[in-house]
């Protein structure tokens, strides 16, 4: 639906010109690939590196918990034949409790990383939008659309201002 709407808007915008009392003004359209701008900008690269550090730290913590759980399982399996029923039940309950704790920690870690990623991307996109608005006003664009090669069926490279946005974003942030 978004693609159809974008294509219709493109067709509509390219077919019309806006007339003013003093002169005829042609629509000026630009496109920005936000994914590319995020990936290629210095602030985007910096944020990605910081996020990867956070992921690595979280992964190491989860791995340590997993290793601890595996050791507990190994001890249980090596001792289970020599344990009486009461001790066997206590050890098994401890193992189940540790397994649940590990699963909760893993899930919490994943959710925290997802929230952090959304926060980082949200802030970057907000800053890129500010830069795009500044470019739009300064350069006289009628409209600047977000589009990538996956969402736009055809786009003359002359209207792709992603490189300009990345340069200005790097300068400003």
C-alpha cells in the first residue's frame, strides 16, 4: 500500500507545476534513503559501534549464566545416581529454578537490547529529519520523501539527496 501511495504521489508531483502570480515554480522533489544515511553517517557508525559493545556485554553475561547452568546440570547428572530421593528432588528443583532464571535473564536481555536499539535509531532519525528539513528549506524543495531501492520502483539518481544529507548530518552532529 505504501509503495502504491508513494508511486501515485511521485506521478502526481511530476505531472504538475505550481503557478504563482509572479512566476511559474516547478516542483522540486528529493529522496533520502534513511537506512543508507544511518549506516553511512559518522553518528550512525558511532552509534552502531556503541550498540555492538552493549550487545557483546549482554551476550557475555548471558554466556556466563549459561555456563553456570551447564555446570550445574553436569554436576546433577554425575551425582543423580548416588543421591537419595529427597536430595535428588532438591537438586532437580534447584536445576529447574536456575533454568527458569536463565530463561528470564535471556528474555530480559533481549528486550532491553531491542529497547536500546529503538532508542538509538529513534534519536538518529530525529536528527536526520532535522537535517532534511533544513536542506528542504535552504534548497527550495517542495517535497523530500523517504525511499530506498526496495520501496521506490524508479528514481532518477539526480533526486537522491542521501549523500548530501549524510554530509550535512556528519557536519552537524
